[in-house]
C-alpha cells in the first residue's frame, strides 16, 4: 500500500464542515433556558424571530422579502412553494443535476402541470436564453450534485411575468444572490452553514406574496404547506410562528452559526472563504493529470459543492477511495452523488478552512494509488 501522507486535515468534514462555537457558547444555559421551553412561548418565538433577523442581516435580504422557517429542510421549502404557487401560469423547470430533476418529477408526475423542461447533462447548464419568462420558472441556483451553478442573475428577466423560484440551498452564504430577480428562494441550514438539518428557510418576494393571495390551487394542500388563510398571507410564519413544532436545538445551532458568520465579517467574508477553498481545490486538480472538473466552464463552476472526475474510475473505485479516506479520518462523504457520473464531490463552503483543503491533495493521491492497486 502507498505510504500515508504526513499531515491530515485538521477538520476533515468536507460534506458539511463545522464552524467554531462563538464566544459565550454555554450548552448548559441553553438546555435550561431554551430547549425545555415551548416554541410557542415568548422566549421560543423570540429566538425564532432572532434567527430570521440574523438570516436577513447576514444574507442582506431586502425588507421587501419575507423570511420563514418551515418544515422538512430545503425539500420541504421548495415543495411548499411549488404546491402553493404553481398552476396560475405555464411553468418551465430547469434540470442539470439530480435535485433539479426532482423538481421536474414533482411538476410532471405529482402536480401534473405539464411543464416545459429544459435539461442539460451533468457538468453543463441548459441554454438559459431559451427560458420564457411569461412562465413560472423553477431552478437550482447551484447544482449541488453536479457542481454547476448559474453564473449570476442576469439571465432572469427584470420584466418577467412569471415567478422565479430558486432552490439555492448550496449557494446562499457563498454566492451573490440577485434579490431583485428572485421571487422565491429556499435553502436549509445544513448546507453552507454546516448546521443541523430538519428545517428549511423560505424567502418570499412581494410578487410571490401577491400570487399567494390572488391564486387558490386546485389541489389539496397539507397543513404544513399552507401559507394563506382566508385569502391572506399567514404573516406569523414569517415572524417566528412556525407551522409545525421546530427543533429549538436546531434553531440555536443555526443562530450560533449565523453569529459566527457575523463575527468573521459577514457575507463578504463567507464568499471569500468559499472562493479561496474552491481555488485551493482547483490548484490540486491542475497539478494532477488524473483529476478534472465535472463542470468544464469556470464561469458556471460551483465554489461550494465541487465535483471532480477521476481518470479511469468507475463507481466501485470511487467507493473504495472514499472508504480509504474515511478510514484514515482524512475526508468524509466525498464520493459523488449516486445519480451523477462516477467521481468525487468536495465541499468547499465557508465553514471549511482553506488549509484543510490544501492538505487534502496528498490524501487524494494516496487514495487513488491505493484504490487502483
């Protein structure tokens, strides 16, 4: 077996890296003062509202947009938007990786709204110029399982008639979001914040609120999807009154991650850290003729969920490489997504230190040579 590299990454959590606890973090105080209390209590609602306020501040979300904490992670947030909003106009769905393909399946097989579907292979983007903005448009801002993102918001029409609905779960806190071009945006804490899962975040612009109050879908809506009552938006959802019982532990985890983000310099610092990590991984790829980027075009290459090709590797070899790295505590969960071409997926979000990405290079060499043997 090839000799092990001399240095391991200090924090080898490349799928969803942890960030340091903020000053004053006191688990005992947290457990007695927050975790044993109802989310409906004055304290519980105040902490939920504080989390929403931090999201607005850190992500620089304009006051025109409402922010709500909703059930079932990013998937719940996207499906809440689709079930509640779609059907008033024609729909276009974009898919260039598995999650976008999932929203196509929802639109075609579950909602049965016969959307226009624009697809591209893994590693590529569809022709964004073909999007008809008289339609409601559902897309992923950053394709988590392909490493391909939209380059910016310029392709979204300012004079659009339809709504832009963006699954941005691996884009926020690392990439610029054109809030004036986004009517609905969703994400979850466990991606770029490296936080606990279970809950999603739903951001609604004024055009989406207008649609909700003017349009009644011709389909049953489960309680956890209902955003209106009597034809009016349920404002409480966007002020800490969650639809169902949230995990206050997950909420507190999100709060300290957001406070940590503020402490390091906010959104600009988070974007800079992700860019530095992606650049460090890019240097590793450039130095190895057996590694490549699945996203060939740098303009649409993700700076968070970076997907790599491995020369001569099939699914079994990728599994061996990932297992070897995990056995040595060098990197965890770096095999590409099951529906993607065989390859590696390295998390480069801001909660990972650049030095740990740099330390990964020799470990990839070792895993590659060992797996080949």
